[in-house]
C-alpha cells in the first residue's frame, strides 16, 4: 500500500527526467546549430582574408583592375562553397562581382550582419576593405576598382596610366572594339615605395587623375565592403544529422522512461499480489481448519443418527404398536437415511484426496459399478449399453469407481422409465482416452453446463448437489478434465477426458 502512495511521485519523477532529457537535447541541438552557423561565418572571414591578400597583390597606385579581380573572385566561386561574391562601394553599389547576382532587398535584409534563408546565407560587410587592404601611407582610403578598359591605355575616360599593363583579355577586347591590333604594354608600373615617371610618390592621388575625378572614383568605385552568399548545404546536413541523433536520444529516453514506469508498475502489482497471496494463504489455512472441523462434525453426527435409525426400526417392528406409530417410525428411518447420505457426500467432498495411482482396467470398474446399480436400472426398466475398447488407464481405482458410480447414478435419476444410458470408453490419441456417460433424459440447459459442478447445485428435487462436485474434485486431482455436453437428439453427455492410457 505504501507503493501505491509513492506511485504518483515516482511517475512524476520519471516524466520529469524524460522531459529534462528532451530539453537538454533541444538545447544541445540549438547549440550545435549556432556552432555550425558560426563556423560558416568564420569560414567567410577566412575567405575575406584570402581576398584581401589577392587585392593587395594586384593593387597599383591604390587601384585594382576589374578584369583582374573578377577572375580571382570566379576561382573562389568554383569551389562550390560560395554562390556569389560582390564588392560594394560606400553607397552599396556593386563594383565587381562573381556568381549569382544578389538582390538589393536581400542586402538590406542582411544589413551589417547575416541573412539566413533555406539554402544559403548572405553576409554583408564582414570587413571594411578600406582599412584592411590599403597600406600605411595612403591615408586609409578605399581601394579603387578600375572598370574594364574601352580601347586605349591613355584614355582619360578610362583613367588608365600610360604604363598600365592591361590583361590579354582586355587588350583583345579593345582591339575588337576599335579594329586596331593589340597594343603593346608600356612596361611595368613602379614598385611600391618608388616614384612614378613624373617623380611623385606611388601613393596618393595619381598624377593623371584630377582631384574631382579622383573623388568621383572613390565614391563610385572605392571598395567599402562586400556581399558574400555562401551555400548552407553542409550546415543543413550537419544540423539535420544532429537533429535525428537528438530525436533518437529523446525516443530512447522515452522508451527507457516507459520501461522504468512499467518496471515500477510491475513491482507495484507484484507487491499487491504478494499481499493478496499472504491473505489468501491465511484464508486457505482457515478454510482448511473449518473444513476439518465440519468433516469431524459431520462424522460425529452420523453416530447419533444411526442410533435414531435403529430405534425407529425397532418401533416399526413392534407388533403391539399402532399402524400410525409404525408409519411414523418408517418416515423417521427414511429421513435419517436421507440426512446420512448427505453427510456421507459432504464428508467425501471435504476429505483430502490422496491419490494412489495404479493400472486400472476400465471394463472391470464399469462392470462392478453397473452390477451395484443393477436394481436401480431394472426398477426403471432402463436400457444400459457399454462400448469399450479394453483400455487400461492410470488412476486411483477406488476414486475412479466413485466417479463412474456418481455419473451413472446421476444418469439413472435423470432418464425416464424405459430410458437409455450408454457408457462409451475409447482412446483419443496415443496417450489419452475419454469416458462418456450418455443418456436420453431432459438434458442440462447450456447456461448451466458449468454451474452444475458447483457444490449444492442440483436439478433434482431429491439431489444433494454434491455428487458432481465430488466427481469434479476427483477428476481435477488426477489432472483430467470433465465437461457437460448436450446429447443429440436429447439428453446429456458427461465426458471425462485426458485419461492416461497404459499400453502393455
């Protein structure tokens, strides 16, 4: 009973533990997801560092040619890690790009951090290229991305220095535009720290660019930041795998919690059953004592009844007694016989059954019983037949004889005058046999087929209700089975099955 009081607490603890596991796994999953996102952002920073090195290597006079920087950006796109990358000026306009185009709406949504969608992440302004890639001495101004050349190395509109070495692709494109042969380069630009052909240092505003043009270049072509769109396929794969693992842990935790709950329930039920078993054992001992006391009382009651019967018989035989007295004496004798028969059946029912198994021939037992009941069958002019295969079974001979006697007597009492009774004993398998007592009496209603074996249940006015109860007790003690069946076209069948056959 103490377990019953603890059960709600135990179940609550189990559920709380499982919910704790689920919450822990959810927190861990969010942590793994954030770590994966952080790894993507850190990878973007690594790419930014590489990009800065590339820009430094191609910068001349604070300028980088678009036709030189975009091939480098395309190489970054080929890895599949990046979907697109765009260099922006201070106004957010694209001055160089590679890969898929990025809408201004997505750039605005990302702001200065990151915008995550289902398939990619958009990163904006991870670094400020103006202060990162510009060497000391050039006034921390942004690197200028020079647009592609349009036809001449000295074109002021293209703002190319006289010694600018265009790429082969740019030179070829220019030749196609103005139908002129490819131009020769004018030699390499001066190294960092050297002076240009006019004697000016290699930093600051170029000599061939006016102040207004230079400010316009910084505003329109100066690198201020960039937009990077990175694929999140690897991140999604990692997060999804982690999610499945966390779900599996949650399911296993739920199964473990359910197992603990069932184990506690089993322990609780086992405790209750143990308590009931102890009570049943005590009640059984009490019933045994009551049974012995009742059997002793019934046995002691038979002695005075026998004295009463003897005295009544003496009175009935007195010649000088009146006819009325002799009639009353015979009624006393009959009533005493009826009570004595009930006491005998009660004693037989309450008596402990100690089996003494031996090989018993069914033919011999059945013949002895039918001989003992010969006067009853002849009195009602009954037709009694026997179908038997000469079987030998393992049983307590005296108890088996009592079973056959009670079943046959029950059939004799049930059938009308001139009725039929059939005894059938046959083998049903290599080790089993059955015994049927069949009659053509009124039969037993189907709803009483099980009730009829209960003590003191009878369908006869003069019956005690203990005969079939004694039969069932003997049958169960042998490990057999007994059934009450309906006989066709009328009557009843009492079948004893699973008798163990002994072969010679």
